[in-house]
């Protein structure tokens, strides 16, 4: 999924970062993606109980890009 651009960003997460990652991948803002995700899932009641956790597991977390906080200097 990382090759396809589907990663959970470190910033902009509310729960797991799934909607923020989907929004980033498809050129939407995080809140636009969340609203669209909820609207789509309202068409299929109960599907969010299955879809969100599966995406949370399958989408890798974004790797840190800057220096690690609290890293030992030596």
C-alpha cells in the first residue's frame, strides 16, 4: 500500500489516520475525506465497523522524516 501512496500520516490524525491518509492520496483535505468516508459508509450501514479497522491494519504508518525526538547524541 505504501507504493500506492496509502500511508497514515503522523500529523492530522484523529483516531488512526486512515481518513487523513485517504484524503492525502486522493487530493482531499483530512476533514473532506472524513466527511466523504462517513457519507459513503452511511450508504452501507455497519460497514464502518469492518472497513475502518481493516484499513487501519493494512495502511502503514508514515515514516518519520526529521530527527527523532529524544534521540541520544553521541
